[in-house]
């Protein structure tokens, strides 16, 4: 991808916040299987709402209605549909799965409690509003706050805002975030938690090699030369990165609390 002045300025402005996130203490605080479970019971809600960001972009940039009509920029359609293919129907273990489904499998492997996220899906399937479903399913408070930030972006339905949240609040960050976590898990749990390792490794390679550049190009295309859109993109991306920092803070607090209870 050719470097773009708008992206360069955006990344420069967000660098201090990004640095706080990729060096967060959470990556080294996951020391036991209980810690892994706590981390995953929070993080799974970010894995889920990631798909809502992605599908919101697909809905805005392509035609998902019947009868079909050509809609949106041709390049934008290609970018978003390729992203959806990889995230919703990835090739895993000789079959296909969404990354959310892969993550839930990893939760079962480590003994994490899937009841809250399963409850969320069940409530949403029945048509319950997202915020109500989050409160009633037993999602951790920090996870609820994280999803609230994402949902504000989804509800605003601004293509460049969604793209900023997706590209800079998710895809561009994930390789550096997950590398820290992978290194720690390999030290603590060699040859264990294989499904979680597969999920993390898959994201590092896909997001760094293909999905991250695709997402950044999509953001460039949507902001174009509009200074107002680039400013809004910075605001949205900054809020999303801060929300992730707050989520990790919540995980660290819960890990510390669980250890205190054990004493």
C-alpha cells in the first residue's frame, strides 16, 4: 500500500495512545489457566463486536439486499468482501469457521466460562436489543463498556468512522498486541492452549500481511481529501484505542481480584 499523508498524520497523532496499548501490563499478567480464562471471558466480547463493525461496513459499501443492484465504489466492494471472507469463513483445521467460533472453541479448551457470551448470542437471536442483552447476559462490566464504544460507532453509521474504528482501532493494532500475549503464553503454557495459539497466530499473520493493509486502504479511500473526515477518523480511532486500554485495565483488575480471593 502506498503511504498516504492522511494516514501518516493520523498514525502520528495516535502514537502515544497506541504505545500505551501495545505495552499494557495485561500481556504479562496472564500467568495461570485461571488468568487465561478471565482474559478470554472479557476479550470474547471484543471478538464478537469486531464482526458487527465489519458487517456494518459491508452493508454500507456493498449491496446486501434483494433485488441486488451495483452499489458503492468498485474497489471498496472488493476490499470489504475480502475482509469478510477471511473473518467470517476462514480456513481452519481442514474446515471453515468464523474467528468468533474459533475463539469460543479456544475458551472451551482452557475451561473459560462461555455462558455470558452464549447468553448474548441467544438473546440477540430472539431480537433483544444489544445493550439490554449485554446487561442481562452477565457480560463483565469492562466488556460492556467496550462494546458500548463500538456500538456508538456502529449506530453513527459513518463509513469513514467505521473504517477508522476497524483499521486503526483493530486491524493495525492486533499484530503488536497479540505478539506480546503469544510470547507470554508460550512461556507459561508450552504445547497447551493450541486453539488459542492458532487464533492468535492467525490474526498476527492475516492482519499484518493482508487485512491490515486492506483496512488502511479502505480508510484512505473513504476519507479521501476531506480534512473533516480525517479529523473524525482520528476522534473515532482514539476513542476505540482508549476503550481497549480500559478493557485491558478491567482484565488486570479482575485477575488481581481473583488472586486476592484465593489467598
